[in-house]
């Protein structure tokens, strides 16, 4: 399966991608830990089956110092011992925020309480925005069949110049 459309070769798509990346920069520069940002992005991308984003966030996380053990266990975070309570709360929010149609309430009160316990308002704002942004990115890549495997750390930032 080849990519249907090259989002990096179309003027409108590149303009959109630059603005999209600028929104991501707000999150990246927030006080939400970088490791949490990458874990959340990876988990949502796994749920959405986005090979491009899984590739990107796995490699970006590793380049930022994330361990292979933690990256391998993201998909089974509930059944592992390597994530802090704060990271578990963020991963639960990522899952529930990604699977909105699976529950009538969207994000549960229990998950929201765990997020409130571990993160301040600025971090929560970044976390909520991140879940929304990564889900949008997943949809863009899946729609055009942007496949994973060729990503190199820093590649996305370099492509948008």
C-alpha cells in the first residue's frame, strides 16, 4: 500500500502542516514532561493504527532518552510496572480521549480526578490539547496512507523548516 497523497509536496498541505506544527510547539514548550508527551502520542497512535505517528513518536522518544522497555510496554501500560501514577493518568486520558465513541461519558470522572491529582492547570491544558492534536495527526496520516518505517528523529521539524 503506497501513500495516496504526499502531504509534504502540496502547497496547501504544507501551509496547514506548518500551522499544525506551531500548535504542537505550544505543547512541546509547556511544562508537561516531554516523556509524557511522547508516551501519550504513542498510545493514541497505537489505538488509531497510525504507523507514521507510531514510528515518529517511538523514535523521537528514544532520541530524547526514553527506554526501550517503556516504549515496548506502552500498549500494555496497565499490565506493567514501569510507569508512574502521573504517566498512568495521562495514558488513561489519552485512551479515553481517543476512544470517545466507546463510552457515553467520554473521559471518566475517575480518570479526570487522576489527571487533576498529578498535573497543574498548564500541564492539563497541554495534555488535553495534545490528545486532540495527536488524534488529528493520526487521522491525517491514516487517510492518506502515510506509512511508518522511514522516519528519522527531527525529520518532521526539518521538513517544515
